């Protein structure tokens, strides 16, 4: 049943409303007497419990401004006004009509119909009445006609006054209108409830925004006020300045990344805000991250690259990092990222991509992070891409000036190196140096990593003895820094004292060389001479002996026979 609140400016109107409402069986009508501010106070207290409010005259005009419920005005019909005119003409009074515009406009219309010149005065506030009525009294007017407030003010000035009352027809029409309005509102409310229930099943946020940037509507079950305001601030300028009626962009708020699709329809922007479920894990092929304010990377770690990295970072230049596996290319890229302040940071590792869907999402889907703006991308494993994938990556790279993005491309040296350099020729090229080419840094690197791993594994390893350091210095380190770190960490894990012995070093290097040989054989790229690059004849001899011993399962007699030397000579060479 619809609930109607009636605010009557005078008692007789309340009585009529109560009588006529009995004929409306589908309505519950509760009525009160209150003119203007008194009526407003009643409505503000009661209206929240009702579907529709009805009132009349100046009181209706006042309620419409301050209550949040639909309002139906009890109208004054031309017949109601005509009754009053006929009444005052019988007594031949000099009369004037005073009221708000919703009453006086109809009186003027009736005067035109009757070809009668009526004195009609329109007020905008009840405060005007005392002065107006006093003036009319001086002019010889003896009758004032109007609404309840006018009626009472005239009586105060000892003037005759007639209240224009609403007839039964006007009250009936108001109740019919209230019933129709309330019923339609109930239907719409049910529709909205169903829509809200449907939308609750989706993670997306729906926003309706005016062309001026004001939020008109928003739906989301888990969308905070701060997040809404942040996205709205970001959208305001972009929507207003958009040259097209569609817009796609990305936004990050409270640690969550969103894709925003907006369409302009009928002077309103309809916006769909979708959360992007991209992992922040370092093991994921596509991840977003926040660089540390000061990247924990030593100048020794990245060799002589620090100046080049700082130069590129200052210029906010795209960078192509090229080098052998394990030459701290990623550390150099992350160090550069820590020097540049941008909105978003992405890491894309092509070496970890295992499915076509990963590539499709990156190059073809509208959720791709490559569509982001003002972002920094660390892209590893560029050398693993085929020609079509390289072209697709380059198409995004070529838009960096427009998007404000910065690309740090990491490429391992291989047969595609020249092709990649040619394709990304506009990037600032930095070549990382192999460990065998920077042996002067070896001692510092060993000290650095021993300290780090000792702290990590709660050991007290302080160094490697002199013979062990000589072995490490003479080794070619085909796996570069990655291999060195792995070896040193294993030293620390296995250590039972403060110093690593030369025997431990020999065993570890023997294992590493065999690991390297087997890996290269598996890849079909093994070149025996590469093991001896940059070594003395004595060092090469020692390495050959080690390889043969491994091949013969440690059998020294068989190894000596293969080398064409005596067993005693082999023992001497092994010392």
C-alpha cells in the first residue's frame, strides 16, 4: 500500500483530505496541519516514512525545496478562484488578490478569460506581505483574497479577507496524481533493485559522469570513496579534453590497477572500471612492481655501467641492454628504474612465457599493460621472440613518445643480437661486460657476495684462502655473475669455518665445468676451446686433466695413460 503524507496549511483542508482519502482504498494517507515553516518542520520529521508528499500553495512551494520525497501540489482550479470572485462581487468590495506565483498566474488567466481587470500582486516571500497589505489599506482596499498566509496577515490589519480554498475536485486530482506517481516510483525502485542485484555479480565498477566531470551514478560493492575520488580526479580532465567519444586508459589506486573504458552518450560519459588481475609475483611472466627509492645494487655488481645508466635515466631514454647470460643486466635495469619517477612500473619476462595466450594478451588484448601511459617497462628475454613478436613489441615501443612510456629492453647475446639492435636502433645501447673481462672486480665481488650470503644463512664466512682465490681467478666463468653468486652461496651453505679451503674450491669448479659442458652439449653449442679462453698453458693443462679425470670417474691410472704421462707425473701436476 502506498503511503501519502499530507501537509495542509489550514484545518478545513485537512478535514477535506481525510474525507476524500477514504474513497482511495489503495492509499494510506496521514495528514497534518501546518503552514509554511510549521508545515516544513512536520514534513522533515515524517517524510522519510512515506512514498509521496502532498500540500498546496506557498507551503507546497517551500516543501519542494527542502524534502527529498516526490511532492504533488494540491492545485487551485479556475473554478475555485471563480467561486471567490462571484462571492466578493455580490458584496461590491474593492478587493485585491495576493499570493505566490503558483496561485496568482491562474488568477491572471481567469481575469483574461472573463475580460475583467483584477488587482493581482505576486510575492516571492511572506516577509513582503505586511508592507503590501498596509499600502493597499491606505489605497482604500477593503478586501484581500489569497492563500492562508495572506488571509492571516489581512486579518491582522483589520481588513476583510477570503481564503481561496481548494475544492473537492482539486484534492481528488492530487490524490490520483500521488497514487500514479507512487506506483511508478515503486516500479522503478524494483527495477533498480534488480539492476543492482545483477550488477553485484560483476567485479566491474559502473560510473556515469557528466561532461563537466561530476559523478552522477556509481555502482560497485567494494569501491571505496577514496578510490572513487582518485579515479574521478584522473578522469575529469581526460574526458573533458577527449577528441573522440570513446576513451581507454589505465589507472592505479590503492595498489590496484584498473582498465577504464568510457563512452560518451547523450552528453554523459558511461564508464566501466575493471580491475586487472595481473600478478605482482616476480615469477610471473607479466608483473607490476614498485621500485625501491634507492635500489640496493653496488657499483661493482653492474661494473662500469653506472655512469651510462645514470645518463640514460636522466634523459628518460629508452635503453637496450645487451650482454652474456648472467652479466647483471636485470640488476642494471632495476637500478635504472629506481632512478626514474613514473606512474607505473611493469616487468615482462619473455623467458617465462609458456603459452600463446600470454603473447596474445600482451600484444592484442585491451588489458595489455603495454597500453598503459607514463609507465616504465623492464622487458627481459627479447632475444627469445620470433620475427612477428619482435615487430609487435616494436609497434608499442614506437609509440613511447606519445604514451610517455620508457622501455628498458634486455637482450642476451646470440645470433639475433644484430637484428634486435637494428630494430631498436633509437634506444640508448648499453653492453654489459662478461666477468672474465673484468677480473679486477672479482675480489670485490667475492667479498660482497660472501658477506651477503653469510648474513642470509647466518654463517661467519670471511673469505677464501689464497690458493682457492687463484683457482677462482683463473676460471673463465662462462655463467658470469649468476654463476659466481650461485657458487659462492653454495660455499657459504657448505662452510664449517670462517675460510673456504682450496680443496672445496677445486671440487666446486670441477662440478661447474662439467655442468657447463653438459649444458652446452644439450644445446648443441659446445666449443671446447671456449673453456681455455684467456688462460695460460699451465692453466689449460690443469683444466684438461680435470676434465679427463671426471670422464674416467676419477681413475688416475686411466687418465695418465690417456695423457701419455706417468702416474707420478699426474700426481705432481694435481698438487
